[in-house]
């Protein structure tokens, strides 16, 4: 065999262009300002080996400068090796062994016939190089190590670890046809540990996503990720400061997420903190969401599942079952609540296609224990049942207008059972004033008219009454509120509310006016008879002005 040997070779300011001229659209790879110090050049037959002491060059790949490359290089008709190599750019240092194995002539069919073996020892990549690969990158440098083995169309990864600040990602698996979007497939085991996750996630996030992850706090997950025929399947066990959750998700991903199915289960998770709803606490859950589209503009999904030990306003409900559909225009569904203190079936729709939301619900209440649930400050000691229909329009309680109808209501107290035939209420805006009209033969009939916010009615009344005293300090509320009211109260509701301690004549009337800004508090009460315990008053007339 012919042997050629050179002790030393130097290249100064050289240029190298590599181009596949068989492909007209193939762009050339250019290496300019190339300098190299090569030792121990040896060619024996078809085998070439050199020791690269130093090599630096400017490339046309994102205008990247290779500041240093050193290692032992060997080439043969069936193998190419770069061992004990250290590759550096301005911000990155890679400590790597690279081996390419192929049959004779196989290099021209690189994807199908060249087998890679890349053994990356603990190395680092800087942010300027990472941005060239991932334009959305906003983090600092990453530490990386791991092994890639096999041909480009079918390789495996082993012991791959990527670390950025306090977030570590480990994965092992098999990837096929990585360069072909139509036939690409993978099966990998993925593990993520993230502390201070919003600070350590190296991608630009929307404010909503950032706030969501901040509430999630530290988390770790073990996942199995499978891609086959453009269908992804992800099984994950998520451990967070809010609880532990298991998920099984499948979705089709082309340019956007299309068909999907997500199954979430947990024995105990703090949904309230996750969703930033302070009245909701921890819950167990088993929920399936399926459909297509993945943002609100084209979402069409069905949701079905069950919440257990659902904590709302410091009360834990045994079971809450939900089922419904959601799309860009409305939510339609039903909910069943089962507990020793409440049994309710609710069916309804929320229409949010327009700027003003529309709500319509009908509810069958089999059992509702106000006192046990703590829904009222001084809870009624009784259990209510009946049918409720509700139709509302508005985005919050102070905007709401609509109708409420209660039919065949029953309240069972320790002393007596009360039956209520019906109650209807309408809320409207007329000439800039809110008008609330209540009509019931068993409860009350009357009107409430004025400029007031329902959410501040309690404060409005306190300020109006307190304003009659010089040292009273008004509670903060929206300005210019006032209300006039006139009601005929029924005796049955008074007896039910006060446990039979108070009884009223059905011809009891109460009316008045409230306007704190003018220190106005007017109240007039007329009752043919009123009894409190064993004290009876007849012909009561009270007037405050």
C-alpha cells in the first residue's frame, strides 16, 4: 500500500466550498478565512488520519464563526471518525466523539446508508448559537450531554440530558425519518424537573401562560411520548406543589393541533390556585376533553368527567359530574351535584358569541341545605327543593339583566314544612335606571328602582344608615348610587326565614329611599300585625325620614 506522511500542514486564510452540483437548488456550504494547524498527516492506501491541533473558520450557516476545533480525524471508504474533539464557537464548547459508518460509496446516500454514533460528553451551548436553531429562545446557555446512535432515518438516543438553570430535561428513545414530516415517528421517555419554572423556561411566553406556570410552581414529570402517522400520544405523571396529576393525551398535529383527546386524573389537586379562583380549593378529578381545534377561534370540544371532594367556599362536595360541549359561540352542558347536603341537576347554555354573554339554565333541586352549605350569612335552618329557570344577559353581576322563575318550591325546617307555589323576578334597565320586579304570592311582591350595583347593595344600605350619624366613616363604593323600593311582604317567608319566631300579616308593606351622597335614608313600615315569639303588635306603623 502506498503511504504518504507529513509531519505538519498549515492552512492560512483558505476558502472551501462544498456543493452538490447534482441538485440545482442545493445551497453551497462555504468556509472562509480558514486557518489550520494539522499534525501527523498519514495516508495508507484508502485510509487518511490526522491530528488537528487547531482549526478556525467563518461559515455561512447563520454567519457562525468556528473559533476552534481540535481532535483526531480518520477517513476510510467505510468509516469517518472525529475523536476526542473539542469544538468551540464564541459561546459554545462541545466535547464530542463522532463516528460515521457506511458501505463503500454510501456517503452519497447519507440519510439512508450512513450510521451515526455521536457521544457528547458534558458540554455547553450559548444563547447566540441556540437562537440560530430555535428563534424563540430567550434563555442563557445550556449544559448538554448524551449519545445518538444509528442511521439518520432510524436512530436512538440514550442518556440525553439538557439543563438550563434550574430546569433539567432527560430523554431516551427511538426516532425514525426525522427529516420527513409525513413519515416521521418517535417513541421516547421524557423526564422534566423544573424549579422556579417561569424563570428557567427559556422561551418567550405570553403573560397568561407565564402567570399560569407561576401558579403551577415547581414541577416534575415523567412522560412517554409517541408519534406515529402524525398522531401524538403523551402519557405523563405530573408532580407539582399543587398536587399530583396523571394525563393521557392524544392529538393530531399538522401545522396546528387538530383532533385531540385529553384524559386528566388526580386524587387531590388545588384547582383553585391553578385557575386563580380563590373560592375554589382542592379536588379529586377524572375528566376527559376531546374534540378538534386548540384555540378559542376554532375550538369544538366535548368535556365529560367527575370531580370528587370538590372544595368550594370551604365546603367539600362529595361528587360533581359534568358533561357538555364548547365551541367559539357557546357552551352547552349539564352538571349533577351529589352530596349529603345538596342534590342538584343543572342543564343550560352560555352564549358568548357577542360582546354581552347570555346565560340560560334550568335546575331541578332535589335537596339544598342552606345552613350546612353556608351559602347564606345567617343560614336558613331548612332544606329546600324545587325547579329553577334562569335567563340572564351580561358579563358580571352588575351588568346582568334577565329573568328568574322558581316553581313548586318546598322548604322543610325543623318545625314546619313550607310550600311556595312560585316566584318570578325580572331585572331590567329603563332610562338609565335598574328596575327589579319581584312577584310571588308566598314571598313578596314589589319593585326596586334606582342607580345601584347589586354587588354593592349591602354597602349602599350601611352607608345610608350610617350617614345619619356624625362619626360614621363611609365604606368605599361606586359613587352616585341611590335606590327606591316598595314591597308587600308575605307572612310565610318571614316565618320560614326566622324559624317561626317571627310572623307577619300578609298585608305588610315596606318602602323607602336610600341615597348616601345626600345622607338620605327614608323607611316606612306598615303591618296590621306582627309577632315576635309571644309578643304581639297590632297596627304597627314605623316611619324614618
